[in-house]
């Protein structure tokens, strides 16, 4: 049995051939076998993409503007871009900052970083000046790729930034794209394109993304998401949000945010769904696209759904294909929820709650639970344990306020802060709570003080109320 496609099987030496004592193996052979086993058992984001491409090879994965990518093309493009970035001098563990609006190249950059072992650093494209410089420098990003239209913001900080490699998102497309004659797709020399073993050293416990999250005080902090944490979260999303191969998904919220990227786009890619990427959730663009392409699922915060409902074109388009409506990031007013369900008959609604540090999905209120508790944040997802506790980490009785805590393999640590003013270049990635956090039980975290939003009333049946906010280590007590 061959353990890996790029690791040929070896036969035992014949008796008397000088191959050593019977049953003994050479150190080189043992090491080769160990590497083959590690490679065969590994489950990184790059591995998951490769599996999806082999299963759904010619199925369309993503649309963006007039470009579309099959699963095979997307996988090959990720490999080609990973090689191109490596050729620019990047090494495993290097941070790669991404400053751009939603696009296919934005997704490709993340996939390439995951495949090659680089650390993707998404940055809000609205940031400029000191805020942009802080994230680039605090993350230690060696490279910064940006939309051409955002070049003035980059030029403003370039002399003070630690980044050594710069480029536009458009240049990334040039690095991977070869036009398919008459196909309308954007390809990356699909065929037997593989990484040739060049990226076999990528491990599940390696950080794949630094996701900056802000509280109400101090500077943003980078949540360190590993392949293992994100893969655990992707499975939670697939199970709890009923994500399926036949879904036709609209991705209009910013991909620099963990919700659109890691709760929807990536899990949907792993099951073979088809997605349409838009730069913004503009009703004039989204509503006709939903009708024309028969979109079946979309995520947006309540404010966006309210904008859709109030738009004069809402009832002019056939939106009957929309079957799964996801919302989160803030509390949905119950009257708005009722209006959505009335004006979109047959749609199923899901309330998604979480925090950046948990990748980010923590709880879901499923469609069948909305009638009984429409204002609830739902129940913990597959890979999350959730409690509502007092300051001593003891469960509060139903109906009382407490702090919400999670324990999960989805959790990521926080990037170690430099001493002094906090703006220095960190030299290593320090998990919250010490080494060994990732991939095991995780560490219980609590919501910090944020105008009362992190207090939750425990509901009968274990459902927390709504809320949100930054996460911090518990002040005292342990998870029991």
C-alpha cells in the first residue's frame, strides 16, 4: 500500500544482499517512512482544498466579475501562487499582509499562504496611516499585497513599515492566470500540477492566519489561528449551518473579516459549493444577482438585511431561490426577523454568534429554534463547549446574568506583545495561556467589559442570550 502519491513504495532487500540484519531498517528509510506517514495523515487547509479539487474537479468554485474558477483551477492557482511567493524570498512562517476589497485574488492569496506555510494577515481596507502601520509592523509582515486603488495609503506608511516585499493584488493574478481559450475561466495550467513535495513541511499546528481584533481599549491584537483550529471550525460550520454541495452562495461581506471568510466561504469551498464574490453588499447589485443566479444562501448582519428590506427593488425581484439566510455580528430586532420570514416565505434563518479568537463561530440558533426563542444566540456548535458563569467560574442559574466562556479546539492564542509601547516587532508567536494551547482542549476565555454587551443571561436549556465582544483570560477560577 502506498502511503502518499509522491512517496514511492520501497521493497525489502533480498536475503544476503547486505541490506542489514533481518527486520532492521536504515535510519534514512525510517525517516522517509515517517515523513510519508506524516504527509498521509496531515489535515491542513491546503490538504482540504486539494481533496475538494479532486472530488469536484470541473465544478465551478468561485465567480468574480467575468472570471470564474473551477475547483481544479483554484487548487492549481494556489500552488502556483505559493511557488511564486516563495520565489520572491518568502519562507515558511513569514507573515503576508493583505490589504484589499473582496476579489478572487484575495481568496487566492489566503489559499497560497495556507499551502506554503506562510501566515496570512488580513487588514481592514479602510485603515490608513498609523492604524495601517501598526498592524503591518506589530505582525512583523515581510510582505504586503494591496489593491492598486489603495496604493496611496500604502505609500503613506511605506518608509516606516517593516515589510520588504510589496505588490498589488493584480500582480498576483498575473502570476497564476493563463486564459482558457473560449472557456471564460481563469486557469492556472491545470493538469497534474502538484506542489511536488515542496510544501510537505506544513503542519496542522502551525499558525496560518493572524486575525486582528479590537476591544474598546488598547491596540488591536492578533488572534493566531492554526490550520487545526480553522479546520475544526469549518467542520462545525458545515454541520451546524447545513452547508451542502448544491449551495449557491453569495459572498458580499468583507473577506478580511473572519465571518465571511471562515464561517461561509471556506467551509462552502470544502464541500463543493459554488460562490459569487462581490465587493460590497449593495442592494442594487445583490438583489438582481440573487434572482439571476438563483442564489440559495447569503450571510449579512442585521443592518444589511434591513437595507435590503427597505430598498424599493426588494419585491421587484424573484428571491424565491434564497433558502438559507444567515445573520450575526449584532442582535437582530425581532420585528425585522419576522418581516424577513414573512416576505421571504420558505427561507430558513440562522443566528450565528462568536468571536474572532474562536475562528469565529461559537453558537448557532437554528431555524427550528427561532419560534421559541427568536432573541437567543443559540446553542454551542459541534466543537465548542459554552457556559455562562460568575467571576468564580461557576455556572449561574437560568435567568441570571453572567459571563460567557468557551472551551474548544477552535481557539487561537494572541500574538505576544512587545514590552514598552506595544508597537515593537514581536519575535515569536506566543499562544494565550502558554505553549501547547492549540489543537487540544483550548483555554476558557471570558467576554471582557464592553458596555455590558459581554454579559449574558443564561436561558433554560443552555442557550446564551445575545452579545459579543473581546475575549480575555478569566480573572480567577478554572474550567470545571
